[in-house]
């Protein structure tokens, strides 16, 4: 049994290209250094003395910058290549992080918040395009799973480092460390990766009518893809409540302390790091991608049901998080892989940008709408709505899979 398990893990990680490992490592370093965002609200209210209302507006500018950066990053990737976009995004993020310390007024901080997330999130579609370009078709889903694993591991490390740094040296040091890790990631990227944009052997590489070709292959005209984005947006709205409303529920309804809440939130990352790669490996060997995504959406919906139980116990909350995390594992890597295969070298940046933007929009809407539902419907009403979105996403993925398979002969 042990031998079979070890072999499963070996198979799950084998065959991935050197470049995918490097890109994932760079994302790990970059995300681990992104310790500014989790503590930004505390910095704004305590160090800068902004009101809660002003802080909320500034954080909204982070969300708007994320949308702008993702779109610009995808647009540029299709025109100058993923290499340049990733490198200069890291450099720009480091520079802007240092300028945050110079901002004093409300509008200065709102502007720099927008600029910071614009620079940082331009990296996202470019990195996904790079992973797609360097992956073999049979390893594409696992390549995206490895990237997600690196991001989640970095997200687990970053806030912990940030908390220690803020308590030890003060909040100003968070921006210095963020800038340092961005520059470190940029240097590693420059040394280990090559700009393949000019030499990549694709039909688009030397096409004199490139701009026209990009326009004719616009993702906006791909009705299946646009329907897919709607599904992703609804599921993202539901899943993001894990970060926004669930911690409040733990505090108010379950009376958990910060340490217990932190452990529950960390359980998500632990499960992903330990189990995502082998689960993705097994799933893609035995099932079609849309079937797996439908199952993942179903689990996301089911994951909110334990919170409806009248028994207010931390174990119930842990069960909900486990189910939610499994849902995330089963639909997110396959969704990224489908977007990559749906697009071409000419427009992959645009496709990946719109995919990331659907998440960015959800991140702007999710907190305000989630808390509004709690006020109107209470927590139980919110859980029912989120359960319904998961089930709706399940049937929508199933329907889309049938349509795509029927029309195009794909899965």
C-alpha cells in the first residue's frame, strides 16, 4: 500500500518540464513576499489613521487595479510575449511597493493601491500563458496544478512571515520585504528563463497580419468561452466567501479565537499541498475534464451545507473546509487547462486575462454582496445561496461539456 502511494506521488510529479518547475518556483517566491495585502487594512487604519469607510474605498481600488492589470497583462502578452510581461511586472511591483511608504493622503493612497495591483496582477495571465507554452499537452492540467500548489504554499508562508515582520519591525518593513522578494524573483526569472517569444515555432510568430488574426480570434466572439466565464464568476463568488464571510462566521457564531480561525484557514493550503497533484493525476486519467469540473462545482456547493447544522462545533467547520477544498482541487486546474487549450498562441493572453478578470470581478463583488446577504438573510440564508450556486455551476459545466463535445468533438 505504501509503495503504491509513493508511486502515485512520483507519477503525479513526473514528466513536468523544467520551465514549469522554474515558473512555479518563481511564483512561490513572489507570492510568499506578497505579505502586504493581508495586513493592508490594519496598516491603513492603525498606521495611516484612515477611517473604515476610507479604508474600504482604498481596498476597492486594489480590486479595480487587479482587473486593469490582468487585462493589460493579457493584452501585452499577445503582443510582446509572456517573458517580458512577467519580468517587468515583477520590477514594477517592487518599485511601486516602495512608493507606498511615501503616500500620505487618501487619494494618494487610493492611486498607489490601484497602481500596485495593476503592476502585480499583470503577472497573472502572462505566467499562465508561459505554463501553457512550456507544457506538453498530456501534462497541461498537472502543470497548472503545480502552479496553484506553489501559489497556495506561498500564500501560507507570506501572511505568517508578514505577521512576524509587522510585530518585530513594524508595518513599513512589509513593503521593503515585498519589494525585495519581487526583485529576487525577477533576477531568478532573468537568469533561468529565456525569451522564447521571437524563436517559438508557431504559425503566428512571423505572420504579418498578426493584429488582424488576433482580432478575428477574439475570445469575446467565443460564446462557449463567455458562458464558461459566467460559470467561473459565479463559482468564484461562492468560493471567495471562504476568505471574506467565513472568518466572521467562525468568530461570531462558533466563538473561535484567532488562532483557531488561522488553523482552519490554513487547512485549505495543507490539503492542496498534500493531495492536489495526485488527485488531479488520477482524475484526468479516468474522466473527461468537464465531468471533473462539474464534480468540483458540486463539492463547492456541498461544502457550505455543514455550516447549516444546528451543532456549532469546530469539527463541522473543518468538514466544510475539507469539502470546499476538494471542490477547488477538482475544478480550478482543469478550468485553467481548458482555457489554455481553447485558445491559440495568437490570443492565449487575452483568454487567460479574461479568465483571471472573472475572478477579479468576483473578488470586488463578493465581500460587499456576501455581508449584505448576511444582514438580509442571516448566515444560513447565505449558505443556502452559495450551495445553490455550486449546484448551478455543476449543471452548467455538464451542459457546456455536452455542447462543446457535440459541436467540436472535444471533452
